[in-house]
C-alpha cells in the first residue's frame, strides 16, 4: 500500500522545506539557526550571539543588543533537501516581523527553554502559527542548563498551548552531564563528545533501556490513537515499525493533530542533526500545502512550476546596492528580466535580478520556481503584502496582517536643513517595516512616529542615526489611546445636500450606533445595512461604510483619538435621481457618524499588557507593591526553579522605565516580559 509519504516523495517540490524558527527571546533561536548552518556545511565556523559573530543577526544593532530584531532568510542543504530558513525575532515589539514571515512559511521549529518551558512570547508566536495553519515541530533547547527537565517543559507545552506533544527522544544524562539522546523511533542512542561535531550512533545503554522501551510504547499508543493506518498495524502486531511510525508522525504534523518533540543543547552542538532529520521527515514541503486562494474571486494556484506565476512580497529592505523585495513564489516560474503584474498597485514591474539570500549576502540565480523564497531587485512599487503575478491571469493574495501601533514618540531633526532628509528616511523606514506609522500632529505640527513598543521605537530612531546619518531628537514615549462607545444612539438622520453650480450632491442616511458585544475593552468595527426596497443602492451602501471608516480614523469627540469597538447600522436613506453619487454618500457616512458619535456616551481606552515578572522569592513583596502602584491587576503567581513568577495585567503607559526600576528593587536579579493584550478603559 502506497502511503502519503510515498506519494509525497514523487512530487518535484518534495525536496524543499520553507521553515521558520520561532520562540521567546533568549530561548536560543539564533543559536539553533547558527548550528543548523554549521551542520549543513553552509558556514565553516560556529557563530555565537554573545560574540556578535552570527550570520543571521548581522545588523549592528542586533549584535550590540544580543537579540534578533529583523527576520533573516538563509538557505542550506541537508540529506538531498533544500531548506529555506527564516530566523525570526523573539521580542514582542517585533511580532509583526514574525507575522510577515509566518504568512509565507510551510512549517516551523518552535524552540523552548528546557528550564522555563513555555514563556509569554513563545505562547504568542504559537498562536500566530495557529492562525496561519503552519505545522510545527518542537525543540526543547538548553538541556545542559541547571534545572533542565524535558518532561516539565513538555507538560507546560501541553498545558499552555494545548497540542498533542509526541516526544520522540529520551535525554541521556541531565544538566552538565547531558551527552545525547535516545531516538525512540529507531531505538538507538546518539551521543556527542565535548567539542565533537557529529553524533556517535550506538545501542541504547542498558541503564535507560527499560525507560526507553516504556516511552516508545507510550509514543506508539499516542500515535495509534490519532492515526487510522497506525492503529490498524498496532492492533495487528501490537507494535509499530519505524517506517509506519515515521509516516504517521509526518501525517499528524502536517495535519496539525500532533507536534513532534525533540531535545538538545544548541550551544553545545548536541541534537542538531536529529532536528534536521526531523525537519526533512516530518515538516511539509510546498507540495503538501493547500493551493493559495485569491481574495477577490476565490481562484486557486497550486504549487506547480508550470502554473501561472504567483508570488507574495513579504519584506522590503533598502541596501547600498538597491532595493530588495523578498518574495515567496507560490506557483509558476520567475526568470531574470521578466515583466510581472503588481496586482495590488495595478502596474507592471520588471525583475532586474533574482537573488538567493544568505542573510546579508546574496547569490544571483537565473530563475525562481514554485516553493522558492528569494529576493529580487528592480521592483519600484512593491510593498510587504503586494501580490505579483502573470498579467494575463491576475490574482490578489491575502496580505500579512498588521498590528496597530501602541506607543508614539515625537521625532525632529536637530538641524532645520535636515528636515527633508528626515522625512525621506522616515518614509523608507515605514516601507521596510509596515508596523511603524508616521503622522503629523494636527495641533503641534510635530512629526510623530508610532510603533509596537519602546524598544521598537528605540531601534527605529537608532536606525535613523546610523543608516541615514541624521542627528535627531525624540520626545518621551506616549501610548496611543482609543475611544469607544459605551452607550449608543439610534435613528440619527443626516442629509448631505450641496448645490453650488453644476452637478450637485445629495445623500440621505439614517444610522444606528451601538457598542460591540465583547465589552468596553473590545476593538474593531462592524458595519451592517438593513435598508430594504433598494432605497439605498448597494454601491452607495459600500460608500457609506467607507465614509464611516474615515470618520473613525479622524478621531472621536472625546479627545480626538481613533474610535473603535462599535457597530454602525445603516437603517434607511434616500437618493436623488441626478445628484446622488458614491462621493456624496461617503461624505454623508463620514459626517453622519461624526454627528452620531457626539450623541453617544464614550469611553477613553488605553493599551494594556500582560506582564510576566521573574524574581527571587525574597523580592516578591517589593515587586507586588510596585506593580500595585502601577495600576496592575495580578492574575497569577507560580514558583519555577526557586524563582517566583508573577503575571499581571498592566497599563502600557505604566511600563515606561520599569526595567530599570525592577533591577533596582531586586539587585539586578529580576527580569520581566510584556506583551500587549488589547485595550481597557482608562
């Protein structure tokens, strides 16, 4: 009987893997990436984060700060397969980089700390991968740390992320004595000597043989419970062959019904080869993923080099040699010099060069085919989220989502002669990072830069100084407030009538405004129409909705902040035979909603964050008192490895400068992470 694995192996794209490395900050993502590049022969020296010698953290700020800021793409080969790998940031401020990467990936490796288990940002990136339907395998890193425990880490994965973890390895030794793993699928031991570069394969040691057999049995039962073909063999033979187990694990990974779990120590180069084997064996190729679907007409494009060309731009960077646009090619073939259709901007673009990316180095190639991740030179209008396709078969793909910025700073050039240069540099920053927003404050005339957090804005300001050579000053960070409806109004009538010679404008709308049902902290906007009898034609209804969105962006009557968390219903209206138009109804929607909002009871919302503080147990009292002074609502506390872990919901405005305060109250022993969770009444 031909299995799904057999059918998969015959596909021309079966030897390609597009995957990302996901994790909480400091879980070891970049070290795992560096060891993968070393193990595959792509690099000839092990890069270290603390030495600033990594391949993927090549930006000066990344090396100075010791964290990943920008998603970096690299390619390598393993066991006859080409692996396109994206190392993503772990800090919450750069979650949009992860979002754009996940949009174009086929699989991912989620890295967890063997001591801390699931941490706040690892939970966030897991949920992001869930939204995009990206299959994952898990790698429990830092098994050589004091307090490392595979079972505890797996238990936290099961409890907080709710997958079905399928543990395929048993660690040999613990903490400093961690020397290797038992491969439970093939029942063999893999050990690494100190300083050794490759694993030594041997029989399972007698000291752990019984435990290995018990865990292999548990793995077989868990797989048979979820996979029909494995269940059939398990019932017949009361065991599973390595081939059946591998094929079943692959099916469960691709379908999302299970998550294969491996372990190791990337820093000590232990467990990387089995991880690469698992990437090849279990994660999907482009051929295993469903065809991409257009957002407008629902047409599909299969992962086939002979299909009409279809690609999505997910990242844009400016380099000394020109503008690079990173593409995921979903279908068809792209050749150097081709002219393609920008379906988003509705214009043609010519591809000058195609580059295979190795972080900050590039290798020119003649063509890119379905399943490839490449960078191209020569595109003028493409942005992150742009669809590129063949002109005679247009399609528009869903772009990556962009989160709303929550923190803002005023930015100005120190020399008035640099004002124009600053404007151009800010425009380039926003082009490269769509999660940044630049606007001019209507009251003060200041240029305001908004982003996802304090660190995000610090990095952007430093880039203006370093990359663009600008001397700038920045104001104190301020959070971005929102306004919402606490109590709505019904039957607000607005007539837009304008007659000043020539064609006039006429639009009559009746609006109801109400809060969304998810409470005062809810965000979003819902528009509905209950107009009957064609009193307002459908194209005018859409214009009214566009006008309402314009009004929300302009700001509410409470304090001029954007309005969110409400539903607007168009209940009635009328038209004029000659003077009604989409423009007239858009204006009526905008002005009508502004008038309706003045009659509503409004609430001011402020962004809040979930904060996880890890401190010595003797400092818990001081930390709780400080959190209370910051208007925090403590939601839980726990003890892990002799340290206290406190979780709380805190207004984002109260977290400015918290890192310094926490270090002072805990003699430098306390750490914290924060991730925005939405808005709450201020």
